[in-house]
C-alpha cells in the first residue's frame, strides 16, 4: 500500500503503512508458494533475496520496483498491532485486514477515548486496482478533511462514495 502513501503525501496528508499479519508475504513463483519474511527483515534484504531467487520474474511482476520504492520510505515493514501511536483514520483494503485491525483496537485498554474511524474499501491486489483505489481513497480522505463534523457526516459521506464507486464500504468507530 505504499502506492497510497506517495499519492497522499503529495496532497499533504501524514500517512503510515502497516501490515497486520504475523508475517510479510510477497507473491512467489506460484500462488501457493509466496515469499514469507518476518517483520524484522528489511526491504533491502527482501530485495536481494528475490534478485537471487529469480531476478527476471520479480522484475516483471513489479515486486522489485515496489520494494525499491518502499525502502526509500522506511527500512522495513511495520506491524499495526505493534504500533501504539494514535490515528484519526485507519483505512484497510481487505475485509480480513479490517477485522484484524478492529480486533486489535478493541483488545487495547481504552485510555483517552479519542475516536478512530476504521474504514474498509475492498481493492484487489493488482496494479490497476491499486491505482484506482489510491485515487478513490485519497478523494475520500479529502472529503473527510473538509467536513465540519466528521462524527455526524461520516455515514452520509461513505454512502455517497459507495454509490459513486459501486463498492461497499465498511465503517466502525473505535476509541483509544
């Protein structure tokens, strides 16, 4: 999701990207043979490992390009559940990830009771969908930023985006 990060930074949003699984999985030579790394592995190490395994395949499918871009943003992936920072908005692109985020947030001790909106927009994991998804999510965030009353206008706003994009959005408010 670093594609999003670049799109957003250009528009003045502060964005961070996380994984929620127990490992980092990158596509492998076959759907049932992903490359699996733990969160301590740097993007540089992943890059070198894939070059060693099959430089042509991973150049062709864009994974090396993605890792190269990622390592300019930060040295390694971060796991959401290990981060204790607070966010106003968490956006996921897969229902399974949305569920993991909600599970983590609801298991934390509530301290400040600051709301965080968690929104899921289903986006298939390919370049074209990611590009469309990045613009859609960015537009959504710009609209949220310009609302006078996020708490009361959110449902209406999401309904508009559902109608416009023809995608279902999931939305839950959690508290820190």
